[in-house]
């Protein structure tokens, strides 16, 4: 069976069975798009069909783009990976480590043993977390009236560290701080920096923090999986369109096709449309393990409606580059060692395989994260590609 027929069949089945309202999937090699398909509906129970130009919330897939903006500034000598990041974001010099709670429920805080660097932030080894996967952060935020990060309020960045910088890996608000650093150094809003230095050179015309009128006509809604397994469209759930800060860790909306252009640029070591968006050696550095002997760990949920316990390929060693998770061994779906992957909270995913020159993007809009029915077709897609 041809790869297109096989992929069409497995994705159509996922939406026809009702497990996922809609899916867009695309594949690329270094030369161009090799597959694109769209199945199901943008909003469950409504008529608008999912199309290859459907816009969705790409959430933490934003992180690799914010990291790219930072690495462009590293190339220009305006940022340094291993200097204290408080040089560009002074508030980072005031962040404390949470050691526990006293009898009144107040957090017990102490200064970190070493300063936070840009490399720590880019590799998620600074000590920051997300409340979604940390009971301690939920408790601290509730006690201190700190809002969640998706409200895009500056106060959301005032959470403490969970450990000393450089001593462990934990997924959190690191890249939101990177976005703040990019803004401080460039003197422009993060979205404007990305538009000029990433989106326009790559031809990403449907990716932005603010949903344009043209994007909104093609917008898919996020759906919530209920205890009964059913799906409810969350019609009012949207990242603030007039935020206090543009959320570099997860604020972008975009299309699978736009993101595939970014994937292809990384596969081509920074080159796209005859332009060098990143130097080849910068891309090589971003794709390498930048956390030494530390490894990515499972994220235990503190908010089951938003995420299940999350880890890609449990038991397989995984490190972090300067923008992506990096596989240190081959995966059960066929991804070779050195493949780069990550995802967005509403079950959107991508992979970049430099050794084979292959990449893929999968877009659905379902909560919780790593929902079995929403994530399984993405893994099936990978298997189909590598078996082919």
C-alpha cells in the first residue's frame, strides 16, 4: 500500500471513530512536503471540515520558535548561553528555590546555589516548573495568588524554582523567560521579532500570537475529553488576544503547513527559500545534547483535566537540545537516535529526524495532553512512515 493511502486510512479511522474531532497531518523531507491530509471537523457537531490550512493553538510548539529567536541573538553576539541571564532579565536574579512549606502553608525559600543561565532556560534545567505537573507549585500559587501562565500576566512568572539551576530537568516557564530576554535585547515585542526574523523568511503567513481575521475563519476549537470519554468543544477557551506579555512558551496559533516549513529549515541546517535563517553550526548546536548527563523525566499530572502523566517513550533515554527534546536511542515507532521532538498541550506534535532527513507535524485540538485517543494516531503516523 502506498504511504499516502496508509496514512489517509489511519487518520480517517481516528476521526470517523469519534476519538478525535479533527486531525491535520503533514510530512516533509529536505526538499519539500511529501504528504498532507486533513480529516474530521474543526468543531465537533458542526459542519466546517478540517482542512490542511486549519488554524489551531500550537501551544508549546511555540517554544522551539522562541528558542530560535534567542539563538539568532546568540549568533549576533547579543546574548550568551552561559552568562547569568539576569544580565538581560534582572528579575531572574531575585528568584528563589522552594524547599517546602512551613506550618502556616507559606513556602520556605532560599537563594539558588548558582545563577540561572540562558542555556539552563533553553534546556529546562533552570529549576522552573508548570503548575500542571507540580503539586508544590499549585500549592504555592494558590497561597500567593499567582495566576496560571496561560493568562499571559506578568505575575505568572513570579513562581520559585523547584531545584538549583543545572541540577535536574523539569518542564516549565523557562521559555517564557527566554521570550522576555529576546524582547529586552531586541527592543521589540516577541511576535514582531519572530515575524521579521523567522516567519517572513520561512513564508509562515498563518502563525501569530494574535489571531487575524483571516486565521479566525479557519480556526479549530479545543475540545475537552469528559469522564465518559465524550468530547465537548470549549468555545470560549482562547489565549488572551491582548496579553500583558506574548507567551513565548505557548502562545502561538498556526497551521501545520507553516510549522512544517520550520521543521524543514532545521532539516536543512538553517536554510530556507535561499536564506540562511540560522547558521549551520547553530542548528547543529541546537540539535545536540546540551544538558550533559541529565535526562528528561516523566511529568506527573497535578491537573488531570489538562494533562495525563506525560512522557514520550517511557524508559528511553532523552536529553534536551537548545530548542527540542532529543532521543538518545531509537524509539518503538522507528525514530532513530538523535531525532528531535516535542508537542503542544492540545495534542499537537512534531518530529525532526536529521539523520533520515524526515519530519512531520500533527495537529489536533483535544485536552487532556497525551489523551490516548488523540495521541495514538500521531504515533501510528510515525510507525507508518518508518515502516514505509
